């Protein structure tokens, strides 16, 4: 983390924050600590509560119950315009009747900054987002990416200790999005401000964040680094939301040291005990699975038979979708150097039981995944 | 699609006919105002400025003109303030009661003017508002309010309220947000509402005929009584002046708006 971070960024504490609209709970007891200067991403499908959380922090939405501290001070009941928090919106929200320069100067004018200093700070903020030459243009003369960079400059020009971004790249095309992701990362490093970033795009979350909070149905499922979420998902929902995964369901039997799962007549096992879950599932990452032709010597302890249903060339490797005996689909990442397979080929999938994650089956994950 | 020459000629002729039909009655007034004789005959005979002179010097005409200016200005301000506030309130209300209230406020546009006039006259007799400035301003404001409401509402409908949220996040309180973001963006609607309100009051005749008295006449009332009493070409002179004044006003407004829009694009 940036050494300046401790001085510039504000910590955020959400303590069992709830927000109800009638009987619908948009937020259901969300607790989250965001460290000063941290880049925290709120990730989840639409309607999961991530944007509501952002709006609560920004002051656009009241909380129904719970505590919210920014920089150690409670901000419950403080109106948005007194919170001194920068916000970047998906729809840019630039003032169409003002030039780029006046847009960026707006928060400084409100704070009574003298014209000389105002000019210097506007120029610095526009330079930071590489829009220094556009101060005299109107927003309608700019492309979407340029408008969003101006909006970013406007949100950081008054040095807020906290910057909130609500799917800021959602309306832009992929190439531009990837470039702006790196720009945002650079700006975060340079400023040391706490960033809270909302997205439904797990790849974007992995690229940007120090830590990610995964939202589902108004609750946080898990908070951790991208690697933690990928390698050690706490719930099936997280495992499926972050990265590709294969989920094995079947009849489970535990003998104290390992758990066996019978999937359509074939039994696989993992050297781990059940923690009282009645119906566990096994979650496997695509690179942990190996493909063999039936009868070949297999590495790993477990085998499942299946048929190649889809073969996708990815440049750096291949991705196979394999239909298993119980009609579920396994996803395998396979190096180009390995043997290649065609559609309809009968294959066996092998994996080391130690690589399988045993998770409780929250069938809700199926309905909320998009 | 490319048009055949014949089609083009026919289309042009039809357009010209419609244009003449629309404008001719108005333009007839102009030559009549320079008539030498005291008659409203068309085509006029001779040439003279005397009716313009009469308009400027005859107290009947000049005072009614000033009355109309006074009433219309007050109505424009009052109706614009009230209409803008109403438009805001309705915009931020729940849809169903808002639509009901909106219909209620728009009724002066659909209720026949005579009916409205009778009602207002009956009330004014008791309240002793007949022939008073207050009476005229109140009555005309009822008629002008819907125009402001429509103009401002149309602007609010396309106004992006998320800009207000953005302004709040940048540190602007509700009043500052209104002054610096909302007002500038709906100003075209407010200004056109103001213009409509002024025009509505300035040429209102039906209600005015009922609530006028010899001490307070507006210009349309004066025109009407003058033309029913004698064929005074001063009417034509007044008409010509009004024609040029409104052309200048609207044309200037359109030029200004056009320039602003060009600056933004």
C-alpha cells in the first residue's frame, strides 16, 4: 500500500447496516471495514446491495439501522453535500451547461477556493486524467471515455479522503475499459485516497482491487483479496461468481478423514472432513482438472467420465466444456502443448482430491447468477 | 429520395398558398394603418401617419396600452413564479396525484373563456375587483398559469435529476444546487413560459371585457370598443405596432437561443 495512504485516505466502518424498502431488504446487516487508502471493490450481481451500500456511504440513501463511520466519525444523518466524499457515476453526470474547466472547478468554487488556486488545482486534476487540453470544451463535445475522465477529475479535485465509483466504466467498450482500469489504478496509487468501487464484472474487480467484498441478496458473502476469493471461496456463490468453476453434486459420505461424493455412479473423494454440511458440493477450478482419453494412465486420484461439449481456443490455451454423466458441465483449462480433443470425444477428467473445495450447497446461487 | 421537378413545383405552390392563408389577415392590417381617410376600407387610400400620431397622443389609447403593459408584466412574473413552483412540485410528487393536480391546473385552457369570465365577474362584483389592477392581474394569471406549467414541465421532464445528486456529492446544498445546476438547465422553459404568460395577458379579451370599467381598460378592450363604436384606423396602427413588436421579440429570442445552442454543440 502507498505510504501516503495513511495520511490521505479515510477508513470506513459499516456495522450491521440494513436498508429496507417496505418488506424488501436491500441491505441485510452488512458489516465491513475498509482500511485507509485501500482499493475496495463491492462485487455482486444486480440487486445484490452493492450500489445501495455505495449510496449509503455517499449519503444518497438513509440507513434503516446500523452504524456507519467515515474516518472514525459517524455520518448517519449527515446530508450528502456535507460528507466531502467524491463520487463518480456510471452516467458521468457532468453539468451540460458548463465547460469541462467549470465542471471541475465547481466543487472548489463551493468551498470558496480563490480563483488563482482554483485554476491551478483544476489544471492539476485535468492533467492527472490526461484531459488538460479540453478545459474549454463542453461535455457534449467529448466521447464517453473522455467524459468519465473529466468526471473523475471533478471528483478528486477537492482532495476528498474517500472516492466512490459506481460502475464508472459500465457504459464503455472493452478496450477503453481495460485502459481506464489501469488509469484508475495509477490514480489510486498517486493519490493514496480510499477508493470504493462498485462493479458486477469480476475480472474488473480482480484487476483493480486490494480487496473485494462479494455481495449477494443484501449480504456480504465474503471479503478478501482476489486470490483468497479464487483459491478459498467461503461459499459456493463466491466460488461460482469469481472465475470459472466446475461444481460436482452427488451423494456424500464422510469417514472422518475424507469425504466421498458419488456423481452419477462414479465416486470421487477429497481428503477433508465435512463440517456438518448435509449436502456438500465439490468446487474445482478449471486449471485443476486434467483431460485424458479413457483407459490412459491418469494422474490424480479421482476420475470422472464425460464428453467434450465445447472446445474454445483462447490463444494462450484452450478451454473445454465437458458434459459429465449427470448432465452437468465441467470447465477445463488446458495448455496448447497438451493433447487436443474434438467435439464429442469421450474423455476422463482427473483431479487431485486436495484441489477440490467442499462447500455447502446454497442452491440460491443458481437463481441469482446472471 | 430525389423529387421530380413537377412534384417540387406543386409542393412549393401549396406551401405558398398555406403561408399566404396564414399570414394575409395579419398583413392586411399594415396598409390599412396608413389610410388617409377615417375608414377601415381595404385597399386603403392615400398615405398618412396620423393614426400612429393619434395612438401616441390620444389618452384613451396610450393609457390602455400602458395598462396592458402593466397588467401583462405583473401577470408574467406572477404566473411564471407560481407555474414554475407548481411544475416543480408536480415533478417531484407521486405520479397519480400529480396527474390529477396537473389536469386541475390546466382546466383554464379547456374551459370556454366566456364561462370562466362569467364566474370571475360574479365573484369580482362582490369582492369589488371589477376595473382594478389586482382584478386584472389575478384573472389573467389564472389563464396564463397553464402555459408556464406546460413549458416548465416539459423542461423538467428531460432534466436529468441525477445531476442534482452529483452536485450534492460535490458539496452543493439544495438551494445552491437549484441555483447553479437546475435553474440554468430549465431556464429556456421558464423564459418561454414567461413569454407565453405575457402574451396571454396582453391580448386577453373575453374575460377582460367582463371585468373592465371606464377607469381601467386594457388595449384589447380599447380596440374592441373603438372598432364597435366607429371605424377608427388607429386600431390598424396599433395592430401594426404590435405585429412588429412581437416579431422582434420572438425573432430576437430565437436568435439568442440558437446562438447559445450552437455554442454548446
